[in-house]
């Protein structure tokens, strides 16, 4: 971080279509200051690849194997030496606090832990919430200030009805990016590293467990493989969007299995787009959508879909199912769910990455059934992406399925760029 003698940057707020009927206070055009990072000025010098950086002991160099084309992999949990120290020392686990932040009249739940070190903001994916980082917060809080937020519409944050906004889309990447940037300005009060995961689909059943009266209708519009993609193929680009909108807030981004957004309207043939729009209108504006949501918002359905995206089904515990399911049963959750699965527009990751000015690390579970790693590898070609890390035998949610791999990776990335920033100040 730059020294305290550096000039401050004033960050404007961004107005969104908040209806007066649903907010309790008027949006405030707040301003805040952050310490500017030297690497944001002019052309950023690309630091040496992460694979040349020393990883902390819980993630020994012996557990990493170099792959072709500049990629590297970490070993699966079963391959790591038993001589390595345990991941968590219970005597030093930091307390995790649950708090509420009033954002433009809406109550936003977030969790925080740690009192020193660089600030980290953990951003969940579609259908999830800040509890999906419960295995990461205590470890990272030992040497960082960690914040995990429930995006508006998810978790235990408020869920305003999409119909309150006079036809203007509200649940978009721009809304959540603005929320993240405001959160950094008002709560974190510092620039932060964004740690993001794309998951989604927790409230949806597999085709097998969905109601027989609903599935044939859906499969007439989407093939079976794409049916599951409808429900997770969105989030993971929020951190990228936030950095582009206000680059002063972000010091670096770690993305875990970013969404490829294969069902984006731009990636569909022209003759299929009218069918997609009709299907979206059917879900939004008829009882079919609510009926479908109620039929899949069950513990059995949540467990079924999680077992698909986790390579190791033993990690799909009763606790995880409850953490995902319970917020989805709150009033308003169904409307948010239906609104966002019908959101096939917005930016694509390949459109955002060229605009990102901060360093990006992409890590990918190679057993992700939703986001093929072969396609994800192409993101390595963007200049903002420093490294593409392969996580063997891990599915779509590495931070929860294999925190012993993800936590030290995040720790190393943040430590490297924090030291580079300090050396430049």
C-alpha cells in the first residue's frame, strides 16, 4: 500500500434505479479516499509469474507440478504430504462477526474477521451467500482483514422485488459492482483484493428430480446439458465489473472457475433467440416460474445439484445444504431467482478482462462439469491474467471443496502484490 503521504482519490457514487417506494433513505453521493497504488499510474509492469513465488508451508512447492504452456497445477488433498502442518491452528482461529450494512436504504449482511493486513472482499456466486466462504475466512483472517458480503438479493440481504423498478433491470452486474465499490468505500474504507467464485444453481434440481410436468417443457427449449447451465451461468464477473467501474478500489483479483456464460444471448444462434425470450417471459410473468422454483427449492434438490458440481460428494454436507437453502426460502428469493436466470445479457468475461487494470489470477478446478477447463485456459492469453492455476480433482467450488489448496494460493497472491506495492511506495 502506498504511504499515507500519497494524495487521496475521490470516488463518486453511481446512481441506480432505486424506487422511492422501496428505499428508506435517499441515495447519498458519498465520496471516499483510497491510497493510490503506483502501478495504476501509466503502464503496469507485469510482476513475475506466481509459480516463481514462494508459497507458504501449508501449500508446499513439492505439491505443485508444472504443466505445459505456462500453466501449473497443485496436487489434490490426498497427494499432499502428511508432514505438512495442519491447515488450521484452532488456538489462533480469528473470530468471525456477522454485521449489517445499510446500503441506499437496504439491509446488507456481511461477515468480517481479522484486524490487520491487506483487505480482502470475498464475493459469492449466483444462489450462494457469504457462508460459502466459511472455510476460508478464519484462515485468511490470520494475516488479512477479511470481508464476505451477501450481494443484494441473496443470502440474508434484502431482496427487493424486480417489479419495483418500473421495468428497469436491477439485478445486473452493474448493480452488484456498484454495491461492491460502495462497500469498499463505506465499510472497508480501503482498497481491497477481490476474491470471486462462480457457482449458482444451488436452488435448482437436476433434470431427474424436477417435476415431470415441468421438465419436458424446459427441455423443448434447451438440450439437457444446457438445462443445468441456465441456473449457474451468470456470476463470477462481478469483481471484474467492479474493478472496471472504479479501478481505484481494487488491488488485484482472484477468480475461481469464472463463468463462461455459454448461454449469453450473444452466443446463441439468431433463430434460437426468440425461443429464449419466450421462455424467459414464461418464467417471469406466469405461475410456471413460481411453481418451478417451489418444486426445486428443497433440501433434496439442493443436495442433488451440489453433488454435480462438487467432485468430492463427501464435501456436500448437511451443513452446506442448509447454508445454501435457508436464505433461498426467504420472502422475495423466488422473484430474484427467476429474474436473474432470465438475465442473458450483460458483459462477458472475455469482454471485461481486456479492460481490467489490476493483476488477475485465475484458478480452475479441473473436474468442473459446468465450466470446461479447456475453454477456461484461453483466458490466460489476456495481459491482465498473470497465471492460470489448475486445481486437480476439484469441481466448480474450489474454495469450499478444497480450501487447503485455495487459501494458501490467495495468501501468496495477496502477499506478492502487497509487497510489490510497498516496495514501489
